């Protein structure tokens, strides 16, 4: 047992907090480990006195500042070498382009460095269970999200300050300021990333990729065809749509890999978890194959086959979740069956009576199936957290 003392004025009494030995071993605590108790939203939270946030503030603060300073000086020298005295805020060769390029390069590099560095942190159970084969996918995912945020921010600033231009010294200062905040954010996420954050990134990648493909598509009435039209040669955004599906599949495989590697500690040799992992991996693979074989004339047959197999995998998961997922709740079971019935109803409305168009059916089915898959991954993550839950008591 590891003991902590709750110091407070509760009838002038002190209380001892007993932490079970299995939790102290998992967190690698000993009698000299400093901890603190924090009240957050009427909940008592036990934290390490040397939290990640404090380490971030005290020891790493200079990294984003120095990196941004070096890049801003380099940007100034580059502009001077090119003979550029003034830069427009938006455009091909503009300050916005410089901000996006330098921000993505700096942020991604620092994210990768501190993600690798945090593998030696005994308090970080996420990075220790991430294999190197998944490392590039995770880094590129955060780089993609950062690029989308910067592109959107620069577009907004270009609309707000239309026609603005800056001299190269002012532009370099702006590069420095933006760079510091981008670097701080990426270092923070490198230390805070876990399965929940990875699920959020997966959602952002696939939603933003599909929405951008819709927005930049040169065929205004693409929805009169089908959702898969966005990935064909007839759509200018075909490569973006297909790349989104492939990249989302790789990210989903990385998340599945982490979750089931972590679950081996609590459910060693579980055959039903092996079957669940295989079905989820096949689902992710087929999602990626939908992007590999777009709905062009040459690959139409393969596209339909992998899309159908994707649906079969999701239906198999919904039907088998009762037996494959340990500690399943009645609420999640009812929700799963509800999604399954809704998918069948959507199929009847599409193929049976022709009420749904192909585009409407694909979008409804995709949202329901993808949303349910995210909930399933969240339930699997909760099985890992259950291993750290325990009832503790306060004693005088």
C-alpha cells in the first residue's frame, strides 16, 4: 500500500488515503513518491506532484521558443536572399504560405521528438504500447490536422484583412509568434495523446477529408450520383477523398493495435477478443480498400465488392458484439441492435421501395456505422481503464 495524507480542516482531523498495491505497482509508486489531492468538479483527484503539465512548463518551455526563433530568422534571410521586401498576407507566395509551411514542419518535427521522448515516461501508458509501425501514421495524422487548422486560419485572416501586406521584418515576427503557439500546442499533444485523443483525430481526419472533398469538387451536383463519386476520375477532389479513406483506415488500425495490445494485460489469450480484433481490422482494411479501388469503370467491380464486405464486417460486429465484447452493458447492446435495425430499414427504404436515393443511403449508412464503430472503440478503451479502478477508503 502507498499512503497519502489529506491535509485539511475537517473537524481538525487528518485522514490517510490508502491506495491498493496493484495500482501503486502499475503507476510505479513508492513511499517517497510525492502526490497531491485536487478537487475538480466536486471530485477528488489524486495527481503526481510533478505532473506532466508542470514538467511541460518548467523544462520544455524553451524548445518551442528557440525553434520558432530559428525558423523566423531563416525566413527573414530567405526573403532577403530572394529580394522580397513586402509580402502579401494571402496568395501563392505570401505570408500565409510561409506560416503554413513553417508551422507544419516545425510542429510535426517537435511532435515526433516529444512523442518518442515520452516513451520513457512511466506515467505514459499510451506510447509504451504503440509499436513503431504505427508511429508514422500517428505523426502524419497530427500533421494533417495541424495543416487543416493552419489553412483554415489563414483563409479566415485573408478574408478579414483582404489586401494586407507586410515588410519582411514584420512578417518574420508574425512567423515567430505563430510558431511559438503552434509548437506549444504540438508538444502538449505529444505528451497528452492517448486512445481518446486518437479517436478524436480519427473522426476529424475522416470528416474533414470528406467535407473538403465535397467543397472543392468541380461537379456541383455530385450528390445526384453517389457518395463514391467523390473518389472517381470525374471529381477534381478524387485523390483527396481516396487518401482520406486510406489514411483513416491506417489510423484506425493503429488505434486497434494499441487497444488490443493493452487488453492483453487484462484478458490474456482471450479468443473472443482475437475474433473481435480480426473483425475490426478487416473493417479498417476494407475502408482503406474503398479508397484504393475507387468507383471508376476499371475498378467498379472491386469497389462494390470491398464496399459490400465492409458492410458485412460491420453487421458481423453488431450481431456478435454480445459474445465478443467482455463486460458489455445492456445500454450498449440495445444501441448496437438499434443501429443494426436502422441499417436494415435504410436498406429497405433504398432497395425495397426506392425512397432513399443512393447518395442518401450511403451517407446515412456511413454515419450510423462509423459512429457505432467509434462507440465500440470507446467501450474497448473503457475495458483498459477498468483495470485501474478500485475502491479506496479514508481513515483517520
